[in-house]
């Protein structure tokens, strides 16, 4: 650190010699705040050069510095003609009397004891500067040889200088004494706090001297020993309170601690206090040293762990019991596992057998399916052939009957005419049945070709085809908004044609006919329905409706062949859907069907029948 000058106004110049940058900055701050100009140097050599270059009004110097210490710097200043009148103040802790004698030997004017506060610093500086002129007028130099501490000291200081040193030394001694009293008060407070803390913890705390005698114990230990107050244990040993084996062991432990200086940590042992039940404790002990680090005794803390020890024993017993149960349970599980392995092996054999049976069944099903497919094709071909071959005989019967009726009408009696009429009607009915069978056979052979189709447009086209049947009829048609679905348009048109023509046919005896076509949701599934208020049927025969040639009304009541609903069912099945009917005699019927198609259904009250 080089010399550094700080001006605070036009104050008196003070030179500071201090190798500690922190201490130097602290001095500069205090002196500048009091209006002094400050020059700082990092050692005695630099400080002397600064003083010779610019004579200061005062020098404040530390003692221990590199290059040149404070005593040497003071001698150099006092031996200089130009600087000898400059007062020199030594910064010292005044921890030894030799510091004062060395200060007198080198000609120092005063001491400032470290650590110092700003008020004391200000008073010393002001006092020394104020008495500077007095020193010039009273220059009485004394030469005194002193013997102190086995060493000779020759002092050649002025009277005022010696007086200032004595005053600063006395002030320092007073300050040290005040600090000592404050420290003693703090120590007493800390001691009281320590005793308060010791007396309010459940652990057993004790201090012993090197002979094993108690010097301090807390209330918890006093209570455990059966004493009324901790002071009653002073000077006593473990032999006065514990069983002899335990007392000998603790003494041996503590002597080992004193010998090695190593602490004893967490030693667990059972203690037998006289006239009391044994307890378990965990003890930690270490040496106690004085300020000179000399071992003067031991300090120990023991904690009663009887409850945790009992809990540990119970836990060990529980663990042993648990281990026995685990072994037992493991054996049981091994037996169960063995049985399970046997069952799994048997199950595996059964699964393999079932697999072989399934494979055989699938093979047989495949074979049977091929056979059934071939049989169906043969049956369809046979039905088509039979139906086709029956047409010619039926035409012959119908033609011969007509010829007989027309050419030999006069020769026939009325009964014969009736018989010819019945033959004619039966052949016509047989022709219709053959046509329906042919259509059904064609339907089974036909593959459905699907595309998006509006069901409303299909219904409209079917109604146009039924205009001849509707001649003279007043029907209240209630056609809902139907969805567009993926279907075969031709097949779906045939299904609606059969359902709607049935509805028209079975309502012709009603004064007011109502036929509805709509959609609804049933169990989350879109359902299309055709409803009428016609003749209806007995619902217990509903399962017969969709069989070939199955009719629930006589030909006299309503004409028909019994193939129309069979056709509807097969069309719906081709589309992956299902069809069913609900009815009540003389109250109408409702036919429902679904398609394997997700459609959007309008959620309005009109959709619910």
C-alpha cells in the first residue's frame, strides 16, 4: 500500500502507518469525519519518507509492521531535527507491561489501545494536539534506568511525554477493567443461562474433575440420584451412588478419555442405581480444557433409553415371531405353489385338448359350411328350376280351363262352372307364389352393392309406385325426416315397398287410415320403423311372420302369398341389421329394422312414438 492522502477541508495533517488495509481505512474514516487531513502508509519505512516529505502534525502508527515496526519508526522521528516535536501515538493492545516500557524507550507520546471506539480516538487526538505547545516550553528530559521483568530499560523521555503515557496507560487500564467487568457480567449471565438450560433438559448432564469427582450436575441427574438439589453431589463420585462394577467401569472410561483426549460417543450400558430399578442409558463424554488448553476434567451427557431399549427388545421378539411366521407361510406358499403347478400342468393339458377339439370343430365347421353353401346353391337352383318348370303346366291348366269354359259353356252345369272358376283362381294364386319364390331365389343370389342413399327419396319413389293401389283411399301419411344411409338402393326400395304395401293392404277396412314412417333411438341404436293403425295381429305369433308362406290372416280377409316379409328380413340381414314387429289385434302393427350403419338421428319429441 503506497502513501495515500485524503483532505477533508483545511484540517490538521495526521500521518497513519498501518499495514492492515481494514484498520487503516477505519482510522482514515474516523479522522476525516473529525475534519483532519489524513495521509496513510502501509509500513514504517514509507511512513518515515512521507513525514520527511511533508511534516505532519501527528503520527499514529501500528507496532507490528513489515520493513520497519512502530517502535523503530518512533525512534527515527524523535531523532530527526525536523520531526522530533511531532507527537507519535502507538496503536497497541497493552497486553504486556513491556509495551509501555518500549514506548517510553522509543520516545512515544501516547498510546491508543486496540480495539478503540471513535469517541476515545477523538479525545486522545484532541488532547495530544492541544498539549503540543506545552511540550515545547517544558523540555525537561529525564534519564532513568529501570529493571523490569529481568531486563534493564533506559528511559530518556520528557516529563510531559511520560505524563501523557501514564495517562493513556491509566485510561487503557480503566477501559480494560471496564471491559473485564462487562465480560464477567456476561460470563455470569452465560453461566446462569447454562445452568438454566442444564436444569430444564431431561438428559443427565455432569462435569467431573480429573479424579472423577462431580463439580457440576443438573437437576435431572440430582433427581435420578435421589438428591434434593444438584449442589449435594459436589465432591462425590460414582462410587457413592452406583453399584461398584458400574462405578469402576465409568472411572476407567473417564481416565482413558483424560489420557487420550478422545471422546466417548454413544456408549449404551445398563445402570444399577442403589435402591432403584436398573435403567438403560446412552452416554457421551469428552474432556474439559481451561484457557491454556490444559485438561481439567470431563463433561458427560447421559440419556435414559430404557423405553426405547424395551421397545427394541419387543421389536426383536416381534421380528423373530415374524420370521417364524414368514418361514411357516413360505412353506405353505411352497405347497400351494406346488399344487398350483400341478393344476397349471393339468390346465395346460386341458387347454391343449380343447385347442385340438376346437381345431377339429373349426375344420368340421368349414367342411359343413362348404357343404351347406353347395346345398344352398343346389337348393336355390332347384327352387328356381322348379318354379320355372311349374310355369308351363300352370299356363296349360289356366288355358285349358278357359277353353273349356268358353267352348263348352252350354254343355256344363253351374256346378262345373264354379269348379272351373276355382281352378282358374288357384292357378293364378299358384302363379303369384311361384313369382315370389323366384324373386326370393334371385334375392339370395344377389350381392348387395352399397352407396349413400336418402331413405326419404326411397319412400317417395315407393309411394309413387303404389298410386294405383291408393286410388280412392284417404290415407294420413306421416313421413319423418329419415337419414341417408350406406345401403343397396334397389334392395332397400323393395323392403320399403313390401312394408308400405302391407300397411296399405291391412288398413283398407279403417275409416281413418294413418301410416307413419320414422326413426328413433333404442338403447343408443338408430331404428327405422313403419307403423299403421290397421288389422294388426296377435303378438304371440310375431315369430312366425318372417317365415316363407307364413300368414296370420286368411286369404278371404287379406290376399297374399306369405313371402313379402321373408323378403324384407333377408334384405335387412344382407345389410347386417335386424327386423322385428310389434302389434295388437285390430289396433295396428309396427315393423322395426336396423342397419349396420351409424346414422344421425334428430333428437326431437316427434321421433318418439
